[in-house]
C-alpha cells in the first residue's frame, strides 16, 4: 500500500508543480517554499517501503529542488536565488514558531498538546540540521545547474536536471543523516543508502515531466 501511495504522492506533487509553473513565478516560488517547510515537518514520520524504513519527506525535498531548477531555467538566476532565500526564511520562521507554540501551557481540557509535543519536540535538532543542509545544498545545486547549462547547452534540460539533482541529493542525504540522525538510528549507513536510492527513483520518475514543462510556463511574468 505504501508503495502505491508513494507513486501517487509523486504524481500529485509534480502535478501541482506544473500548475504552479503555469500560474507564474510568484506561485512557483511559494510552492517551493511550502515544500521546504513540509519536508521538515514530515521527515519525522517513518514508513515501511519495500521492507526498508525511510522517511515520508523525500518527495518534497526533490520537488523543492525541481521547482528551483524550473525557476532558474525559465525566470533566471535572480528568481531562483530569491526563492532560495524565501525558503530559508520560511524554514527559520517555522522552527521558531513551532518552539514558541510548545511553550504555551495547555488548558486542562486540551487534548492536542501531547500530539504537538510528540511531533515538534524531537524535531528541533532535525529542523536546524535540515535548514543548514538545505541552504548549503541549494547553493551548490543552483551553481551546478547553471554550470551545466553554460557548458552543455546542447544537452537537454531533462538530462541536466537529473545530473544536478542526483549529485546534490547525495550530498543532501549524507549531510542531513550525519547532522540530524547521528545517534538516533540503528544504522546510519542503511538510512543514507535507502534514502538516496529512493531519491534516485523519484528523480527518474520526475525527469520526463520536464519534457512538457514548457507547455506550462505562464507568459505574463516570464523573464
């Protein structure tokens, strides 16, 4: 069941990405930032996937970078950099608000506070690790994508996108696992391996959509 849901998850995220691209630069930027927040929130949940234990947020991490590459391709480097800083701002805001939310003393009649504690309390280390890794990886991804576009103009966007994503996502997986999960999981090497394989699968499924991305570019705010 999880395997089918995972495939549906990818389709839904990519579908909304195409709609965001059609709606223009502002919507696509907001879509990327929202995914950055969702990835940090949903990383806490672990799922069983082909008998491996992974997190439920890998699709959002890939979708966020995919959106940044679309911004870079169709709206220019400045738009992608602005979206990157928007993601960083939104993630930092989410970290601060989640911790302030936990400081409120709940009413004796409240039933939701334990759930918030369970979800948000253990996530502070993960959130800060994710923010640091996200910022580093996105900077590398933007520069790598720009380099590939400049040096290999004859190579299709789909290939450049896949190479850029695969390279940066290995770095993302390794850094986040070490900074965020060290000492919290039984086998860090298994987490890195399985998570990276899942991300490669997501990239492989997502890449063909870039063949049709030009059909969804909104012309009213295209650079």
